[in-house]
C-alpha cells in the first residue's frame, strides 16, 4: 500500500505545471520582456532575461524561418494545419524558456487573412477585417495550437493576435474621442471589423480543447491604451487578460522621430490626435488612466490588465525619463508589463543594453548572413529604469 501511495505522490509532484493553475500566475504583478527575434532564442538568451529578474516573456515567432510561406500558419492566405517542423521549433524554444524559469505568452503577429506587414512587402493586410471566412480559419488555427500547447509547462497565456487594427481602414481615426469611437463601434457590430466578436469566436474555439489556459486580448488600433474604451462589455470568460501597448506619444518615442533634423523631445510638445500636446509624466498618467477606467467600469480586477509592450528609442534624449514615467504609473497601479524589447537581433532601436551608441556594422552583417547576433550586451544607464524594477 505504501508503495502505491508513494508512487501516486511522485506522479502528482512530477506532473507538468498545467494551464489549470495559470490564471493564478497573473494574480500578482508580473514583469518581463518581449522577444521578437529573427532566430529562435537560445538557452543563454532566456537565462539572461531571467537573470535580470523577469518572470515572463512575450514570444513572437513570425520572423523565424518557416517550413512554408508563414511560420506555424503554413500560408496566411489559406490555413490548412500546423506545419510539424515549425511546431517542433516552437516546442524546443518553449522548452528552453521553461528550463530558464520563464513563463511564455505566445504572440502571433499574423493570422489567416492578416499577414504581418513586414512579411507582406510592407503592406497592411486588411482581409481579416473584411471577410469572416478568415475568422473561421483563425479559429481553426487557434484550436489546433491550443490542443498542441495546452500542457506545456512554459505557457502562461495565448495572446491571440498582436496589435490588431480593424479600425485602420474602417473609418475611425486613431485616438478619436470616446463618443466617436463608441458610435463607430455601434455601426460596426456584427461586421468583420467587430474585434470583440472575433475574440469571442477565437476564445470559444480554444475552449473546445483547452478550458484553462488564459487568453490575452490586445485592444484595437494597434493595442492603443485608449482603444479598449469603446468595448461595451468584456469577453465572457474568467481567464481573460486585456492588453494595451504604450509608446505614446508615438511621434516622439518611435524610430521615424530619430530621422528628423531636430527630433521631438520628451518631455515636450508633441503631435498627438491631430494637435500639439505637452507630454510629460502627468500626461502619461492621464493617458494610461483610460484602460484602468475601463477595467473599473467593467468590474474587472487590475490583475487582468497587462501592458504587453512599452518602450522608446534608446538613442532619444529623454528616453530614460520616459521609461521612468511610464513604469512609475504601471507600478503604482500594480500592473503587469513587458518592455520592448530584449536583445532583438533584427532591430536595435529599443535594445537598451546597447546603450546610446550606434551598433557596429557586424550587427547588420549578421542579419544579412542569417547568422547569430554577435554583439555582447551589458547593463547600461538606458536599461536601468527597467532592470531596476525587474530585480525588485
């Protein structure tokens, strides 16, 4: 009898950390980084992120070498099933993250009918937001992927699509006034531009095979922090996380600003929503109050709100102050967050361990050759606002 009791106890203790427990992971503030690399990250990569104190990584795979046209989708023009070699590459990567002690949020940049623009000759793909035929294919994809990954111990959530923008060609201006957003959504309900309805269909498909893994839903207009505001109700599922991204004021924090003869400064006056506004810590807090207000109105706990991306160009004077201002708001409100990005091997703009200097030519040469990133990283003043909080 003792033998059977011990055997049963051992079996219980060695079970994988199943998704049934994963909503509990999000009950306390979690801080991590984004991985949007062109090569599947190696063990050292995950160990380094965990070494800073991160507990999770938001992992995108769309830059990885696919077996067919699009990684894991096969072909975003017509989904027919998960390519086995792509799935194995993803599983191996998840194994490495788990070995490092990190939880992973899987984050596709493409869905059927919505190929990520950087894999689409720079063109925005609006088909998903025009034809519900692609909704069914997206549901098939997520059902298949959830069936494969639901028991993997690294998985913390499924982020169903990165930065959806059904509004972009649907007649709604970015950062429009709330009343205008709500009127637009009233007109679009039931159409292919109804983002909450798409999410309900995808979540339903996932729940057919996986009842427990949390799902993370990005707001519209590229996950803008003010774009949750027009949703009339939350998705009816107890394991839903709502995600926004924070790069506002984008005109100052983004790459194109660095190409100006005189880059816009932070803090300072910046174009936003069709006018010039002064952006500083107070304006950042005011802007980020909008998703918090929506969560409160929906009677959802703040533990279900995630800032899935945040950042600014590392070479921008004032970037450090910007990171302090944003992270200060998030920490005061005890929110989950993930900075963009950690050791990105295809773009250096927000790789804060590189400091404020330009990267040497061998960085770009490695990209051209498909080789591993050759640049050593180290703690820098630019990374300090993030690394200090990761270590807390």
